[in-house]
C-alpha cells in the first residue's frame, strides 16, 4: 500500500470516528423527518399543479362546447333561412371544435388519472411520514432516557469525564493542602528552634523569651548548687578520716621511739 493511500485511509478513519462522536441520533432523526416533510410538500404541490391543469382543461372544454352549441344553433337558423352555405360553414366549424373537445377530453382523462395517482401517493407518503414521526419521537425519548441514565451511572461511579476532572481537582487540592501543612509545620519547628526569627513577634515576646532563658539558667545553677551541697559533707568526712589516720600513725612512731630508749 502506498503512502498516500495509507494517509487517505487514516484520515477517513479519523474523520469517521470524529463524526460518530459528534453525531446525535436525535438531530439525525429530526433532519430526516424534515426532509420527508419537504418531500410530502413537493408531492402536494404536484397534486395541486395537476389539479389546476385538469381544471383549466375542463374550462376549455366547457368553452368549446358552448361555442359548438352556438354553431349548431346558427346552422339551424341558416337552414330555416334557406342559407345552406352558412349552415355548412357553421357545421364545419363545429366539427373542428368537436375534434378539439375530444383532444381536450382525452387530456382531461389523463390529468385526472395522474391526479388520482398523486393523491394516492400523497396519502401513502403522509401515512409513512406520520409513522416515522411517531417512531422518531419514541426513539428520541428512549435515547434521551438512556443518555440520562448513562450520565447518572457515570456520575455515581465517577468514571465520567466531568467527574474525572472534579476528582483530579480534588486530588490536587488535597496534595496542595498537605504540602502547605507540611511547610507550616517545618517553619514552626525552625522558629521554635531559633533557626528562623519570627519577624511578626513583638518586643514583649523577645523579653519573655530572654526571661525564660534566664529562668532556665537559674534553674540549672540551682540544681548544680544542690548537687554540690550533697557532695560537700562526704568530702569533709573523708578529710577528717584522713587526719585521724595520720595522728594515729604519729602516736605509733612516738611509742616506738620511747620503747627503744628504755631498752638502751
């Protein structure tokens, strides 16, 4: 298959799919019904035209018959006046009118037959159009109900295009909210740790913080002093024990020296 044929086939397939997506059966049915009404109107105009032609022929036939009757009367009058030549002329003209009347009568019969056929076709077409209209409205109502049911089901299940967009918007909103909450928490932690300074804090807040720091330092110093107070008695008792030990040792040395002197 050549490149142009493939492109043509792809284009036709895409166009057909787009048309199927854009086609609304209700609009197509209404358009078809409108075209049938136009066709019915054309048939009606055709019937009216044929009927008008038939009526015109009837008027011509009646006029010719009147002229023919007049010529007959003139021929009789000419015979009564011994004018055979005039009577022959009148009858000759009457013969020509009779031929025209016969032609018009045949044409009248043909037009009448066509009128009857068109009238019958009009009646059948009108019945068909009425039947199509009833079926059209039924199909449109069924399609509308099915479309509404489909939209309701898609809305309930959340698979519809609009509901899908709404779901994505909600998901984005939730993600953004979580991000903002995390950012706010991180900033609070940095401010509390002192890594960031709260520019909106008033001077009284700075003083309070400094006082809290001093109070915390005082608490640390007081606890340190308490620990020192607990360890001081133990150190004093240890020193006293050391001094008593040294005195005992000195007394022992003195006694030893006295014993040695007595022995000498």
